[in-house]
C-alpha cells in the first residue's frame, strides 16, 4: 500500500511539473527555423502567422532561414535542438518528400519530430507561356503525346513539391516530358515568361498575379477542388485525370521530446488564431486555406504523404 501511495505521489509531482512548465511557457523568445529561402511561399506564409502568434503567446518569435538540400539542412538543426518548446520548425510538403529523395537523412521524421500546428493548404497551378498554342489542358496533353519528350517543365529542384505535382500530372496524363530543375522559383518564372520552358506547377500565390495580368495561361489546378481565385481553371479530375491531385501544405513541428503540454498549448493558441476571420483573410490573399487538425491527425497525415510520395517517385523513376 505504501508503494502505491509513493508512486501515486511521484506521478502527481510529474504531472504538476509538466503543467507548471506549460503554464510558464514561453518565458523568453522562440526561435523558428524556416528551411527554405526568403520570399518563397514556405517562408512568407509562416512569417505572417508567426507575427500574430508572437502577440498571442506574449513572446517574440525570431525567424531564421536555413535553406538547402530540399529543406533537410534546416530541419536537422531543429531535430538536434533542445526539446523545450523554444525551437520550432516551419515545414511544408517537402518534408514528406525528403525520405524518398534523401535515403540517408540525418533524422527520422516520425521518431525525431512531432506535429504542432497545421497552418493550411494551397494549390499548385499549371502555368504555360502565352506564346504557346494551348488553351486547355486537353490541348496540351494531345500535343505532348504527339511530341514525346519535346516538352520541358521547370521545378525548384528534384523532389520539390512542385516537381511532384508535375510528375503526378505527367503520370496521370501518360506523357513523356523533360524535367529542368532550377535553384529557385524566380528563375523558373523568368524562363516561363521568356518561353524557354513549357510549363511549371507554380504555387498559387505566386501564379495569381501573373495569370491576372495575362502574362501566363493557367491550364489546371493541382487540388481536388477548384480555387476560389481561379474559378475557371479545372481540377485534374475535371480534366479526366486520375490520381493527379496534390496539395501544398504548411505546418509547424517541434523536436519529438518536447513536453506534450507545451505542444498542446502551442497548437491550441495557433488554432484559435487561424480561426480568426482577419487571419483567414490574410492567408487567403496568399492562396492558403486553413486545414485544421490535431497534432495526432497531422502526424498521420504526414505519414500518409510520405508513403504516397515514395510510390510517385518510384513510378516516375526519380533517382535519389
């Protein structure tokens, strides 16, 4: 009986300590690592959220960009950081692609990271130069089938989210194309506008002004439903393509051993913020739609994404 009382007393101390830790968190600034270059969608959107989230939490959130190797370099720094809630990672769909592209990752996503907040999802939209004759995605597919391998598409690197969107489209359409990887989105856009490549699955926020200004044509959206900002652009299913959908998501992660109470506090605060109309309007201007889920649901979502991407990359013959 004494042992039971003693263990009950110890358990009570542990629960109290964890709760007290969450109550006191955050007591100083939080460092957020974004493993992509400044100005990208994966950089701009989290910054908008962190600016508001810092006010909600009562502490500054300092952002550091650490790009390289598809986001794996910056991710590795957070994995190695203290699991105390003061090191967080803003990641994107690239996280779920990296295991297939980098077989010797210095971390294991499911073991070393835990989901904290899903910011939202966006679409990639297939854009083509206005100098090309294609008016519909069916026109494009017919021409691509007539000239196998002669049509080239750009991406921001092998295994990037925009690369996977293009490969899923290519596989569903049954066409052969040439992949041209670039160092960044600005270079891809420049060559689309100059007519030096034929198509690009561009993040919606980046594509919208180009489309509205008539500088490029939009042929298909990557998501299962049409984008409100582009009501006339069909989805893959509407274009007769199966299993071609892809979403670009953005979320926040913490080191796996971060106390659960801190993760829950961060998640609950962030979820309330993302539900505010003003915050949703800010995200919608960037082409991002809220996609709320619990940390456990987000962990499962990322695991499914990893499995699906492994299949796509294998089918497309992409080499690590």
